[in-house]
C-alpha cells in the first residue's frame, strides 16, 4: 500500500520531522523564505496532508485545487492564515499546536513589558553610541512594572500564563474576555471588566486574543485614546488586532507612553514602517514562541496531528471538530 503524500512548507525541527519517515511520503520546502504560492498550489494539489506555517495562506483557491487533501496541520497555535470554514465545508481537518508555546509566549509578553517600561533597547543604543557621559538622576527614567495594573485582553491559556507571572510582580490584574470566566477571577485574583474599563484603568495592556473578524482592528484610535498617557501596549497576538496607523499616532503624539510589539499586520514588517522610527516602541520579529523547547513541541504536535488524521485517528488539536466524521 502506498503511503499518503504530505507536503511540509518549511523545515521544522527534527522532533517533528523524524516522526514522518515510513508513515507518509513527504517532501519539505527547504528555503528559509516562505514557499512560493505556485509551488504550494502544485504540491498541495497532489497531497493528502499539508504541514504548514503561519506564512502560508491556506484558502478556498488552494482547497479547490486539492481534491485529495484530508488535513492541514498548522505549525502554530493561531490559525488565521487558514480559511477554516472552507476547510470544514470540504471535510478537511485543520489542527494547531496549543499548550507547548504558552510559557514561551507569556515570557515574551513579559519581556516586552519590562523592556518597554525600562527602555532597555533605547538604553542599549544610548550606551553603545557613546552618549553616556555621566550617571544622572533623570537618565532614561521608565515606568514601574511592579504594583502596576495589568489589563489582559483575551483570557485564554497565554493570557492566564501572563496573569500568573504578573502575580509575582504584585500587579493588579484586570481582564477582558468574550465569555465570562468567573473561575479565572477566583484562581488568578483578577477582575473581569469591559474593554473600555480595562483600557482606562490599566498601566499595561497586553493582547492575547486570536485574530478573527471580531478582533481585527479591536484596538484603534478610540481605544488608544482611552488609555492612560503613562500606559504601554503589548502585542504578542497578531498585528491586525491593532490599527497600525492609530498606534503610530498614539506613540508619536504620546497619547500613550509606548508599545512593545512582536507582531505586525504585514510580516516581515517593511523597514519604512513609521513605527520603527519611534524610540518608545520596542519591536521584535514575531518571536513569541521562539524558544528551542517550544518550537520542538510545536514540531512534534504538528507532526502527530498530521499523522493521526492520515491514519484515521482523531487529532488531539482539532480546530474544526465538525469536519471529523468517524
Ligand atoms: C502562533 O503559534 O500562533 C505564534 O504566533 C507563532 O508561534
């Protein structure tokens, strides 16, 4: 019996790839740039399984050319790069990689919070460019993280992990979540509030909601104008949750104190992006889950989900259970 054909759109860690030989016939896109669209469409058209990343657009056009496709295994927890509705209509399973990156991403949100509040990147550049002439009482003053108010938007697993870290900094925790989470209020000594209240009261606002039609542009001019002048916005979710132009104005005109941004609507972010010129904006290139342990976990999960689907078992991390017919 021939093995199911699989296309892997990026060389992921061996922790995942090493599970594939002998169980599927697979090919990997070896370049570090994302797979060309025409190559993706061609390879996927012959495949039963696709193991892809968030840089690949998996949409109706692709599905319409892939009569044999049974599963799309995303190497990411977010799956806004996939048209899940279209996949479900065609009975194609979609999976993601939750849990294994929760700590890494929460750590990154905290890294950006501390780095932005204490101006770490700006200070590093200041020192290295020879501008440090003396210790001074007013030199590069920042904001306190300890005992401040943290507003978490989206109290999923990553939001909760951020809240647990915040407890160690004696922060007061507010959160906004679509559905009521009274158990989180108890467990994390946090208070669920409306988005407006969270924006008005928080010293740090950290975004942890998935990107969807509902959350696209969730933080725009109106929301940024509600935030305190001394507050800092942290985004490790998806760039499009924030209106980029409004954020630029908020940071350059100092409606807010600054921002720590790991994700952009267009990635890689073009170098002429005005936000990159601002000292009060700390940026990283979508590194939320970029630890060795998290990426190995993601690779393993992505491969296991793919194999489960192709071997007729229900994948552990099925995003569209409606498509599961067994
Ligand atoms: C995800 O998993 O969705 C992250 O953004 C990339 O690791």
